[in-house]
C-alpha cells in the first residue's frame, strides 16, 4: 500500500484527536485496499449523483394507497381463477381479493406457529436432558440423600 495515501489522510485529519492515529489510518487503508482487491478493482462506493435531476429520478415516494394498489394488482395477476377481476374496478371484488389474501396469510402464520411450537418443545426436551446429565454428574448422591432425608423426617 502506498505511503502517500496514508500521509494524505493523516494530513487531512490532523485536527482530529485519535489514539494511535497513524496505526488506525494504516489499518483502515489496508482494509479498504484488501476489500477493493477482493472486488477485483470495482469501486467500493457507488457513484454519488450530486445533480438534483439525476438523484430524484429514481426516488419517487409512493403513498400507502399506491402501495396497496400495487400489491393488489400483483395478487390478482397471480390468481388464475380471478382473471375476470383484472379489468373491473368493482370495490367489492377488491375486498374479496383482500380477504382471500388475508386468509392465505393467516394460513401461513398458522403453519409457522406450529413449526415454532415444535421447535420450542424440542429445545425444552434438550434442556431437560442436559439438566439430568449435569445433575447426575455434579450431584451423584443427591437422590440417595433426598430419600434418606425424607425417611428421617417422616
């Protein structure tokens, strides 16, 4: 790594107080050079568009209504049996489609809930087994002492 780069950066940040400034700058430069090498010379930062007409071209902000309409259109196109709804703008059909979508989402949530429940049961069983093994290893005479103590107290 060229020493010129680190010297330029050190000159640029001379007013900033850092502990081990030269070592830190050297490590950062080394990191970025290795990262650039790993990307086969591709720039690490994408080109910044400073002109307002280029930066604002792809950043159209959608309203909530437009987002919902987009989702509804994608959902309608994915359903073959509702092909006739694509041309109509009947609000009842849209609500039916939303209900169908909601039902499918609820089915998905139900299946995920079952998977989570099974996972948690397995984790609980694993914890019980680990507890039994550790208790037998750490306290081998605990069960005998407990029964003897119960006989004495009764």
